[in-house]
C-alpha cells in the first residue's frame, strides 16, 4: 500500500515551497475506509483531491520525524497518507 501514498523518506525531505498532490477521495477511501488517514479529514478537504498544493510548514514530532505539513492554499494540515507518493518542483514566486 505504501506506493499509493507518500513514504516517510519523502515527507522527511519536504521543505516550504515544495508542491504535493492530494490523493483522490476514492483512493483514500479504498485504503482507509471511512476512517480517512489517522491525522484527520474534513469534508471540505475533498475539493482539494487531485490538486497540487504548496507546502508552507513541516511540523516535526519529538523524535524529529515529520508528522504533518501545512499547505499555503487553505491553511490545513495534511499527513503523508493524504498525498501522492511524488513531490513536484518548487514554485518560483514572482511576488515582490
């Protein structure tokens, strides 16, 4: 099942600006049933399924292992099981 979502190694390498894709709801339900990933899910997150989002913050536990990441687009926190296994190239900001 691990090749359907992000590995521990990949989430450990994430940094702000990296882009990650939220898995499709059907895939999440297939892997987790109605108990979508252990870190929590709300129905509003469904509209972001299949979308590529930008990492704002990586939160680490006491053991320094990343636990969840917060994204810029909606301010919500996601765990690795919610993401596709790959990471996209960082977006270059044109803001001044």
